[in-house]
C-alpha cells in the first residue's frame, strides 16, 4: 500500500489578493450603467479592477440619469435601478481639495469636476479611464509615463 501524498494549500493573505486600482470617470461608468454603445469596451476595462473616483462622483450617475429622463430615454424607475447598480460597483471615493482641482482645471482647460479625476489618478499613482477626449488628453499629458511607450 502506498502512502498518500500530502496536499499542501497555501492561501495568500488578503493583502496579496488586491485588485489593481483604476480611476473611472462618469463617461465610462455611464456607458456601463446605461448600456450605451461603448458598454462592452468599458465593462472589459473594469473587470478585475478596484474602482476609484472623487467623492463628487457619487452624484454624477444621478445627474446623467436625470438628463436621460428629461430626454425621454428612461423613466424614473429605470433611473433608480441604475443608481442601485452604480452603488454595487463598490467605487472607493476620495476627497479632492477644491484648490487642487482648480489648479489642474486652469492648467488643462478642464471643468473642476474633470480635474478632480485627474488629480486623483496622479495622487493614487494609478491609471485614469475616460471616454472624455479633453480629460483623456489632459491625463496623457499630465500623468507620468502616460501616452509613452
């Protein structure tokens, strides 16, 4: 009779199981939440990531929903469902000092809201994902190593 081979399972501690962070703006989230044309591309990018955004981002999906209600694209019940799905994304929110956002807004011609995303990506030293061309170009120019091979 042979001796059974001993099985060893070494499960890493929780801190080894971290997902890479990604700062996501409303244009990217709206694509996923409202099943827009770019939803598959956006969803693939979000997969396996820990999502981050400025604290102000908590209201932005509600604002997008309200604009879609006004245009007759969705009703209030659909909007409420979208906000529940947004909460389930588990986005970690961070405070951004208004003067920090303003400095970047002035430098790159952004809204203070968009500049808050740029500041956060720089502060956390993580990528920024957006479908907004102006914010994307500012990120490419501002973030260290971005847009370079």
